[in-house]
C-alpha cells in the first residue's frame, strides 16, 4: 500500500486534472482517481471524446486522510511545490480543477466551485468543475452544475 499517491499520465499533456486528495482505493493502487469518482470521471470525459490516457491526473494533496477529510491549509501549502513542479513538467493548456479545494488554490476569488467561471492565467485555462465525488452523491444543484460544466468543457476542448 502506498502512503503517497503522485500524479499519473503523459508529460506533456494538453489537459491536466487536479483533484483534492487520494481516497482509500487510490492508496491501495498507488494511482489517482481509480475508485468510484475516477470511474465516473473517466466515463463522463469519454462521452465528450476525452480519453483518460491522454490526461495527466493528480491531486492537490498526495496523502490519504481517514474519512477523506478535506485538506488543511498546512497540507495544501506543504504539497504546493510538488503540484507547481507537475504543472511545469506537464505544460497543460487546460487545467481542470475538481472541487472547492483545487479551485481555491488557483482561483482564490471563487467562493464556491459551482459559481465559478473558467479563467485564463498566463496562457493556461483554469476550468473549475464540481468534484465527481459530490456529483455521484446526486445533489440536484451539483449534478446540474456538473452537466453545465461538461457541456462547456466539450465546446472549449474543440477550440483548443
Ligand atoms: N478524489 C480525489 O480528489 N482524488 C482522487 O484521487 C480520488 C478521489
């Protein structure tokens, strides 16, 4: 069992995905987004023509926490240099921010991911989306926000 789960995928990659932190399945397999959230993500992206093996996938924090607790400010700060190094190596055109944790690291002006719009910073498009873990729980507003974001992502990706 891995204690840390680092990013996985091609470098460079046009699209990079940043989640929150690995869950129990990710720790078991040593890869990000391989549990239920990851399976949902893979299926949703395939529907709009984005193949998982083209993506670089990582998390803000690389360690598991019992009960999947959201990362603390301290954990985020500690792992930020690794995340910044990954971004430099991957050189993405689009960075998909899954959930509030990843969104607030790059778009701190956003109060919640559901009300946050994509933004280009230094030539990279930061694209916030609800976290798949909360989408599969089925809250109506989150599901609606996800569907809207997927539609927007589909047309955005065609332009890139
Ligand atoms: N949720 C995350 O944020 N990251 C993973 O790798 C898996 C679930």
